[in-house]
């Protein structure tokens, strides 16, 4: 809430400070069900502000948060153990990237305290959508900023190793305590 992006013109360009914060799932029962960050909240300068300061034109002034979410998946795949990635690509439900969701009224505290990365599970993927707040360069409050909440690469790895390899219908209909490992199930690496 109390950090905001800023910049300083320097001899060879622009020195930019952005702000970020990782949020985590509430785990009151201390079960450790998901330990990865639920999202990475970032406050950045908008491409319009940077273009203005560098006296140039942005190559793509409308880059959505979705682009960084895609990159998070690519990064997680590059970090995943080979066997995990192969299994996930073979039987896993991937990621779908939905349009960013604008913050109601472009109000900063709403983005900070209310808006969250949206996850919607379906039979083919985990659909993700980022809340976005982008202020106009001539706005009255924190002009020229671009706020996004991004997908954590650790959350991607968690999905690849756990729920993303489960059948969607099984998650809906089968109690987890009654599922049993089967050596013929491609989702299982080792049966003890």
C-alpha cells in the first residue's frame, strides 16, 4: 500500500524503482496445503510514463499482465525436474490465460486489499486472470503507473506436481481419502 513506483533521469537513461510483494494462501489449520505464493503484486511505471521520460515511443504501450503470467509458466517449466515436466505435458491440465480484470474505479486500495489473481479450474486447464490498475499519465493520483498481480512460478510448479495432473471429474466426485495409487496410472511415478 505505501510503496509507489518512481524514477530518476540519469545520464544514460532512466533509473526506475518498482514495488512488489508476494501474498500467500491463508493456512489457519497449518496443513501446508499450498505453500507457494498465491500471487506476486507489482507496482510499476506505465510504458507511457517511461516513453515520456525517455522522449521516445513505446513499442507496445498496451502490454497486459497476462504476458508476465505466460512468462511465469515458461520459467516454471524451465525449472521443473525433467520427469515432472514430461508427466505434466503428457497428462496434465495446462494453463489458460484470460483477459486482465480492471480494478473497480482504478482505486489503488481496492487493487491492494480486495483484488486478487483469479484462478478457475476446468477440465482442460487452470484459467488465470490478473487484476490490473493503470493510471493515466496526466491523472491526479499516482499518474503513469501500471499495477498487476502476477502468477508465481512456484504456484505453477505446485499445479504441475499436484492438482494439475489429477482428472477434473475425479476431483469433483471422488473423496481424496478413497483414491489409491495404481501402478498403471500415468499420474503416479512411484507406488509404495
